[in-house]
């Protein structure tokens, strides 16, 4: 079965998008952060045909562009991440972190009912094949420090700052917005 790919420009640099034959998002890669083969190279090595086709990735591209423009705070596209049952649990929990907020690895582990699994949560977070949409950038260290991110800490900080800048505020949150600006 074929996979479909496209590349979009973003504030994080070029992003490689890979969708399955049904147009469901399977991978996002930060091309400038790569130190090894791309997902496209790995798929081709597994004898999977990879075609450039924005017809299959168009909706994904559209939602990402809206996100980067501050017009989208939740993604509606279907996802097809592949991972272990534990990784899938972690990734589903990550999707529950609200836009503009963060959680620690320990908080994720506790939410999964496995408070001793902080390191395993970190490993699953690092293996996330669909960053941004599955918001692994919203996971921080116990002390709030920015730690570990496949796109690099600079991109993690950029994504969090962007979300906080566009985060809708009410009167109670106005000071947070002023402090950020």
C-alpha cells in the first residue's frame, strides 16, 4: 500500500507530512532537525511506495497552516500513529493537554494510573510520530523546564510561546498575556 507525502513551510522550518492511502496522518517530521534518514527514506527501505500527492495531504496541510496562524487550537484530522499499546495510551493522553498548557512527564504517568512510569512516558513521548498534532511539545520536566523534543528545544519553546501568544484570554488571564508580550 502506498503512502503520500508533502512538505510545508512552517515557523519550525520545513515539515514532512506523511499520510496513509486513506489520507490519514501517520507522520510529521522536522526536516531541519533530522540526523538520520527521513521517514520517506525509511518507508521506501521497507518497500512502501511513497508518492508526492497533496490530494491526500491537503486537509492535513490546511489544519497545520491554521494552527501556525493562530486560527486553530484543536486538530480535527484523523490520525494513524503506529506504536506499542503503552505508546498509544501516552499519545492519547497527550492529546488531552489543552492548547497553551503543559504537563509534566509525571503528571502524564499519574493520569495513566502508572505513577512510576515517568521514564516510560518520556520514552513514548520521544517516539511520537506525529508531533504538533499529538502535542508532545506540551510535556515538560517536573520543574517546568523544557526537556527533550525531537525537533529540538528551540522549536519546543517556539511552539509553546506561539500557543501562549494566541491563547484566548479572559480578564483573569490578561496579566499572563501582558507578561508574555
